């Protein structure tokens, strides 16, 4: 058993290679082999978002505060709010983040495969983020 005290966790800035806008990441846990699950609390300022990315074994998001948008490749931009749960399938190309007028926080849960939990791709452009919603 491992107990990870709240006072021992650190909050880091989401790297610019993976995010657009102001994002903080608080890693809750990353299980060691042979377990594979990892969990983090991610907070997005208004307008902040991930880059396009995939997860080899999928990802579950639990929206805990605010209003956000999620999108899988080829699908519409979908609104989400506190209490919503989003399940992305393995290798499903997607992005998620805060709406342009609201911050958003979610818990992200994903598993690693061969030591990797995510493959980061190109940034979501402003046109993709706003254009598909008719807001550009």
C-alpha cells in the first residue's frame, strides 16, 4: 500500500509542447510495473487546451469544475461540465480543454503500455478550437 499525502504532491506547469494557454498538472499517482494506471488533476484557464494526442489504452476524464470542450478527430466539438465523464477509446485522436469563457478542471486517468501513456501530436489551432463552433 502507498499513501500519497496531499501535502507531498506538487503542482507543475503544463508544458508548452503539450498545451496551449495556462495549464497546471497535479500528478496524483503513477503505479509502478506491473500495474499501469496513472492519475492527475489538470486545471485549464479559460481558452487553454491540450494538443491533439492519443492514449494506447484509452483515457477517462472526470470533469470536476468549470466548463470545457472535448473533441475526437472527425467529430464535433462537444461541451462538457462538472460531473461529466468522458471515455476516449485506445488510440482515439482527441483534445480537451476549457471553454474560451470559463476555466475547467478534470481528473485524467490512463494506463501505460510499454512505459508510455500518451503520444502527443500537433497543437489544436485557434481555427480548430473556435472555427468549428462558429466562433472564429
